[in-house]
C-alpha cells in the first residue's frame, strides 16, 4: 500500500504517541487529509501495531447514512469492549447497564435532560478509564465529519479526562471542517493532549518512489503515473495494480478506486463529480451547481475537496477512465434524466446547439418543443465539421421528435445524406419513404434531385424517373438547379435525360455562378459534365482544378463527390496525370484531418478518392499503386454500398491486375456479382472495358471484341460518342487484328484517328496493320504522343514495336529501344509485357545486346554518368544543372560527349540502363 510505503513520518509520530500512552500520558491525534490520501490505511496500521503492543482497540467508522443516528459512533466503540463480571464504573453498575443507558438516550420517546446526558457521558468515560487501568486503550474514529453530534460530545468528555490515562484517541477526517463540527474542533483544539498530523497527496518524486516499490519494473514512459493519479495514494495503488495487469488504467481498478473516493465523501462531492462527468470539461461552475442541485457554497466546497485530493486536476478528470467510471456508476434512468436536465439548462443559457444536442442524444430525448430545431442545427454544424455519423445521430432523433410530415421529410432527406457519407447501404432504407414524400409534393427541389441521384446509385431508375417527372412538373423551366441536373443526367444517366439535346452552357457562361439560391456544387457538376460531353477543352481544366480546390468548402454537399470525380476525369482527358494525382492526394489529406465520415467504419468520399487515385495510377502505368488503391477503395465500402458505382473501382482493379499479370485476381473480381442496372451507367462502361482487356489477355479475342463493341453501342445510343468515356474503337481494332480481320481493324482505327483523343494507341495499331515500310513514321509519332501523355504502359508497348521495326536493319538501335521498353515495363510492374520483351531480346541476341550497351556506358566518366542518369529520367538541362550545381551550358557539353560515346543522336535514345547510375552515384 502507498500509505505504508510513503507515510513513514506520520507512522513514527503515531508510534511516539503510543509510547506516551504507555507511559501514562493520554494523547489525542487528529489525522487530517483529503479523500484517498491514506487516512484509513494509517488507522489500520496503527491499530495493528497497538494490538501487538498489548492495546485494546476500539474502532468506529462513520457513515453519512448514520450521522442522524444519536450515539451511533459511541455504540460502535463501546460494543468492542469485553463484558466484565464485576461493576463497570465503581457504582455497582455493569457495562451492560451503561450501554442500556445509551440505548435509552436514543429511544423513540427519549427526551433526556442535559444533566442526564452529562451523567451518562461521565459514567461511560469512567468505565473506559477503568478498563485502561488494566489494559491500554486505542480509540480510532474514521471519517469524523459523518459522526453524530451526541457521539462527538461523548468524545469531548473522554478527551477532557485523559490526563494520565493510558488512552490514545486517533480521529481521522478531511482537512476542511464542516460547519456542524466547528464547535467540536474548536473545543478539541484547546486540549493540550492534541497532536495534528496532516496528510497530502504525494509529490512527483514521492509518486515515482512509491510506484517503483509497487510495480517493480519501470512503467511505459508514455504513461505519466503522477498525472493520472495526482499523487493520491488510493488512486496510485489501484493504478499500479492496473499497470501490472494491463499496462494502463482500467475501469475495474483505477475507476473503482476513484468511485470509492467519491462515495466516501459528502453527497455534494459525488453530485459535483457526476455533474462534471455529464457536462464535460467545458462545464461552468454555475452549470454544475444547477445540475447537482447544490448551492454555490456547497459546490465550491466539493470542488475544493476533490481538487485537494487530486481526484480532479483543476476541476477536470485526470483520465477518461475516471469520467467513464462516474457515468457507469449512474443507473440508466438517472443518467438519462441528468442529460435531459443538462440539455434544458444549456438551452436556457443559450449555449451553442452542438452542446445541447449532445445531451439530447445521450438522453435519447427530443420531446421538448425546441429540441428538433436544436438537433437540426447541431447536425448541420457536424456535417460542416465532417462528422457525418454524429450528424446522423442528431437527425434520427430530430425526426422522431417531429410531427409535421413536411418537416419530417426534409429531416429524413438530410439524414439520408448524412448516412450516405458513412455507409450508403444503410441510407438506402430511407429511399422508399422519401420517394413517397417527393411524389406527394413534400420534398423540395434540392432534396428531390439528391434523391434522384441516390435512386440511380442503386439502379432504381423507374422510381428515379417518377420523382424526376414530379420535380419537372413542379419546378419552373428556368430553375437553375433543374437545368444543371438535366445537363448532368445527359452525361451520367442519358436514358433519364428529358432531352438528349440538353441545355447548352454557352462558352461565355461556363464559369458563371449558379442561379440565385442554386447549389454551387450541382452547378459545377453541370459545367464539367457539359464539357466532357461536348469535348470542350479550353478553360475546362482550370474549372476542374477550381472544383477540386474548393472541395473543403463543401465537405458534405450531396454533389461534392460527383463534382470531384468529374473534375478528375477532365484532368485525365487532358493528360494532366500529375495534376490529377496531386489533387487526389490533397483531397485525401483534407478528409483525414477531421473526424471523418467513417466514424462507423465506411467512408464514401475516401472510397471514391481511392478509386480515383487507382485510375490515375493506372493511366500513368503505375500498376502497384493502381492495385493497392483499387483494393483500398473496395475495402472502404461494401459491395452493396457501392451500388452501380462498383463498376468504377472493380473495372480499375481488373485492368490493373490484367496488365500486372495477376490473372487470377482479375478473374475473381469478374466472378463477383454486379447489379444489372450498372450496365446502364458510365460505371458499366468502365467495367465492360476492363473485362474486354482481360478476355484479350487470356486469348479470348471474340469475347473481348463483344465487350468493346458493347461499349460502342452504349455510348452511341446514349449520344456520348463525342465524349468517348472509354476508347473502345482502338481496343476493338486490336481484337480484330488478333482475329486476323485487318479491314475491320483499319476502319475502327481511321475512325479513332478522326477524333482528337486516343491518337497514340491508334497510330501504334495502324502501324501493326500496315506494311513494314510504313510502320516507322507511325510509331515515331506514337512514341512522342505516349511520352507527352505520361502513359508509361503505352510508351513501353510503342518502344517494343519500334524495336521490332529496327530489328531487320539496325539491330543496335533495336536493342537500345528494347532495353528502354523493358526498363519501363519492369519499373511499372508490367510482368506479362516484360516477359514478352525478354523473349524478343533473346531473338535480338541478349548477351550481345547487354555487352553492347554496357560497353558504351562504361566509357562514360562519373560526371557524364550523373548527367546521363538524370537525363534518362526526363529532367531538363536546367533541372540537371540545379541538382548537380553546375551551369546549363556544362550540362549541354556533357550531353554532347555522351551522345558521341554511345553512338546516339538525341536524348530519347539514351539507354534505360543509365537509370542505375543515379542510384550508384547518389
């Protein structure tokens, strides 16, 4: 016990008082100290030593429940005495007679006169002094503040007669006296036999020494034992046991010790602790008074006692386990009632809605007339703070507290949006009631349009169309939100669009603000969707970056995720892969700073940005990253929560796994059940396109062709052929080539070349379908386009084809190109392509090729090798100069000598083997 380890001084003083007592000098000790500082342990210790020294020990422990019981403490003391056979006080009356007199004073009809009380006290004191003549007495009273007043008078009577009696009286209490005991303490302090012993919580050094004795092994340095225990011996004892058991505070150890401190204190102490646990650390003293039904004086005294005992640290719990223990000590009904009272109190004081709502939610109570409005306001703040699960909790309670059907529908719509952020599958249960509300005219246009998007998410197109028709009938044609929604539908779900010839957003209006009162994110969605549909490039990239830059301003807008994904698509179409990747990372970092939508496990926005990062990595040819992020996206949301959008991450994972040679994983993904309505959305195109490539890699050219042609039929049928969501013509042409039909392949390739996108792969395939003599210029242009786009997968394939073209006439050049292609394939994790290139290298003379390349590289100086290593990675002359601390002209001179030694004419012909030089030279 800490009290026995660290209370040596008090122990020595008590032992000295026992020696005085044995020498016939009666003594009184007043042991004072805050709750939990070891008073009881010291009393127990002195009693054990006194009994060993031959003392008769009389003990009493006071209780708040017994302080109204007259002579309750005196009765505990006297019943510890033996029953002598002879007289007890020299008057012929035995001790039993005296106890009967005490009982008579405490009778139901008793009204003793002062003289009678004094006579009884005198006789009892004489009886005790008579016993002390035969055997020394130790009288201990613990928790003196709870003693009844008559017993206190008896103790004073005894103290005044100690003199040379062999009696030691030890009284233990808190340091702060109670008003009802002031007279007793004043009288006691006049006694010359009185010795005051003060206890206090341990210092930091004392805590460390006690902990070392109790625990033995050093505790985790991250756990500050003094900060958690405050040096309170009772708390430190329990904490030490917890550390030995589990390494930290436990409810059944530290928590129970704290409750023991509270229950041993005054009722006001417990009431203040409970009020503080309910209100939290932001509680004001006035709030604690009202919630605990205490006067300011009572609350102040209780707080002072708890702070003095170091149970609290300046009015705050020292560890979360402490607050949890106090809350768990409350009965459920009592706890709910306290939270209800706290909510009413805070609402009356006009505190922010978030604090009030937390108490309403804890009480599961929304029956106050003002409660639904407070809960709705708190939910909006929670959504702005990116705490979707907290917002959903408030909205569920607000919905229960409303009776108006229109208000209930609006709250349910907001609730569906909040739950959508954490688990779309759980929000799906709100769709049917919301459809009923929308068809009944009880849902506003913004909520109705959000409902349409969620119905389409789950493939419920019929219900979405019915809601759309009602919204179109009720809204004015010039309504900005409805117009923006029609533009979005024309791109994302064309079968539902009112007119395939959707309202055109004129060039001078593409950056216009939304209509007054309109949704800015929906307007951004419309602008981006219109730009993608009509292949508008000028200014659209800037708009996409602006949308991504503004994401933190709209964390839980129902259109935020759609706007972000369309913005990423714009950047990918513009071959701005680096910009797209940077924005995806920035959006993820912003999402991770707050509480997050995934308080309950899932997070819709995080899942979609993982899917976007996977697509960006796939387009860049970074297959390991694409696989990792696509798996992360599918882990973030369940398949049911993804709805029809599952085609997006699943398609990316299938295509990345196929290109990486992970054919089994791709096949497992394709074996998963997907919703049929997915194929009526753009996500279905993504899935079909990936499945076609898997069929092509597996040698099933007919199945691949069917998937690619299906993509074409869908895009043409939806009027999106101009937009070209997937480059189906190029891949269908490759399937035709595998099947030996060059005419069909050339037709599709010519169609693709007439467009502005996808020219690089189309030129590569046109070269494959053309005579040998026409291939070189086509592939040369294709490799330039591949390098400009940042698509390393396409770059490796074009380099491999160029190598084959040069194999017949310039084997040295062919080997150089092949090494570059192999380097890119290995760097990007393209195992099937790398294996194919290795077989081609063998055909070109693998050993000869390697020696040929290394011979030229070996002739480079260290300076030239460093310059060449940076140049092969794509650095400009100015960038190389900055990294090597030389001038750009020096870089040019080095490159000239490097080209001459390697027998090449330009930077693009530098061998990929030089990349290793960068790692060797640091």
